């Protein structure tokens, strides 16, 4: 059995991985495993503690298309499709689907699914089931469509339900939340979330606390900006909120929220933790500096005052995100040091493993990654063969190749038990506009080691002045 496969299929990029680590799970009685690809044979080593055999399979020089990968043990053979590609897999095409946004991957024992939004021929949020070759299994299912007109959406699949926080046209947007089944059946009718007279920002964040979907989003009032929280029980339809959990404005401890920085939310026992960036006055500098903030919210919407995490007055933060890694809640943020004389100031990634109640350990956090130039949109997930895998968008080529030849690239790396990133892998075909990639990932299957990536790609656009967002997929091999 090919443990990395889903529905007897795999995807690989020979330009990124000239050799792929193919894992085969076999009976305890097996004493040898052979993996074949076309006219080549590769002897596997093993088994490891999990009963897997590993064959390093050479795919260099193979052209995009479909080949068969075969494993043989004790005279029994198993075949899988190996789909080869060098440009990733395009899910939406700007010319026919309009803007593709909001891709989110979900992997369970039952299926690998992608939820995303598109705008043509009508605005809709769709669910697409995939095999391990990143090929569609059946047609996309419309989860949300007319009369709704979603422009952007945050989605979360929990069992046979999908929670969707979405924005329609408003001032400039209007926030709604709904719950649907995997077939698009409405389970909780769309709930209008915005206070009367408020302007709203796109985006937000969504989690599930074991009983209910919990969402956070931003609104802009006449004198201040607010982060609102809402909890919706899909069984009973009971709604708690929306309620304000953090505010920013003149005269407040937080004077502004950082435009385009993400909100992040994660469940804790009986509550949720929300992370965001907010500017605070630093009297010694005479400046407002962005720092990470965290709010604990109870199931009834009662919120603690925002807790500001300070490294020092000379360190500013760009984004704060929350992930569950090996059953522990991890805060990951990006930061830069104002005293660093390098131009541009390098952005590093740091982490802290939080206590069960969201308590922060002391110190400046663990350095996950430090490299030249800027980087953003980190996404971390647990891994079966490493402690974790980290994906992010990286700007270092602007420093290494010059401003005219540089670009924002897609990077991944395994992460050690010490929460330190190993040597990165680069997917050179991906292209991004800063902060708009919506990069995230999921296991190709929960018992395997491959990781599927999705993001909003801009390879066919003209930059900020002519964006053409399209949803793409790739596979990282481990």
C-alpha cells in the first residue's frame, strides 16, 4: 500500500523533486519491497517503526503526464497513478471563472476536499473533492450561490457541515455567516453580522470549538475600528454575539489595526483564543509600532482585555497566527528589528507554545526562520514524520537577484521538535501579490506524509494594478 496516496493516486513535480521519497506500508512478514517506475526498479529500505518501507525514486527528466508506480512485496503488486506536472494544478482560470479566492483544504479519512470562491458565471462558494493526483473526483458542489453573492469567504469543514463566513458587496463589504451540508443544503440561514452603519473589511477567521462554529471579523465605525466575535451552534441554531472583543482608535491602548494583516482564532477548553496585530504608541520612539495581541473569549462572548505581546520597543510585528501542532497550541508571528541596519529589514518567524489556557511562556519566542528580506503568510501543520511542516511566501529573491528579477516565491520546510525550520524547498512556478496568497495546506491523507498546498496565484496577472487571482494546488513530498 502506498501510504502517501489518496484514491490510488499521487502528484509530483520533477523540477522541484528530481527524487521522491515513496513510502510503502507492508505486512510485518514482508522482508523486501521493490518499487518500479517504467523500466526502473528501486529497492526500498525498512521497515521503520510505523511499518513503512522507503524507496528513493528518480523522476528527473520525466515529462508532465501520467505514469504508473508499482510496489511489489512477496509476489503481490500494487499500482498507483503518479501524475507529473511542473506548473502546479490550476483549479480556477481567471478568463472563465473570474477571481478565484478563499481556497481552503480539508483532509479526513474519507476525503480530501478544497473549498474556494469564484465570481463567474455567478458568485459562488464551491467544494471540490480531489484524489492524491490533485485531480477532481466528480463535479464541484455549490455550497453557496444565488441569491447570495459572496465576494470572499472563509470556510471550515467539520464532519458533514461547512461553516462559511463571507463578504458580499457593501460599504465596501457586508459580513454574513451560514452553515451548509456537504451537498450545499442550507442548515443555518445566512446571518447578517455587521452593526448598523458600519463599514467592513474583507476576511476574518473561523474555528470550531467542539460544539459550535466561532468566527471573528473586522468592522470600521465612525470613530474606531472593532474586531467582532460570533458563535453559532449548527445543531440548535443558537447564536452568541456578535460582540466586540477588541477596539482600536485615537486615545485607546491600540490606536489602529494593521491593514491586510490576518485575524487568527483557535479553540481552547471552553473558550477561543483570537490573535491579531495592533499598533500601540511607543513613547520612547514617538511612533506607533505594531505588536501582536491576544484575546480569550468565553462561549458566551465574554472577552478578556487584549494581551499585548512585547519583544521590545524596537521590534515590530506583521502578523500573528495560531496553529495546533502535535496537540499543542502554537502562536507564530513575523517580526522585524528596527535596529537592524540591513535594507530591507529581514522578517523572521517566531513561535511560542501556549499553555492549555492560552498562557504565554516568558521570553522572545523561538526563532523558526531567519533569512534575508521579507516573508509572510506562514502556515504550520503537524506532520507524521517530522514535528511539523511550514509553508510561507518568501521575498528573498529580491535581495539575492535584484529588484528587477526578484519575485515572491512559495517555500516549504519541515520543522524540528525545537520548532526550527529545516532547509527549504522552493516551488518556482508560483507567483504572488504580497499578503494576498491565502496560503494553506493539509495532508494528502491523514495517515501519509505528503502535504497538499493551495494558494491564490498571480502568474497570469499584471501585479497590483491588474490582479488576476487564480486558485492553484501543489504537493510537498516528505
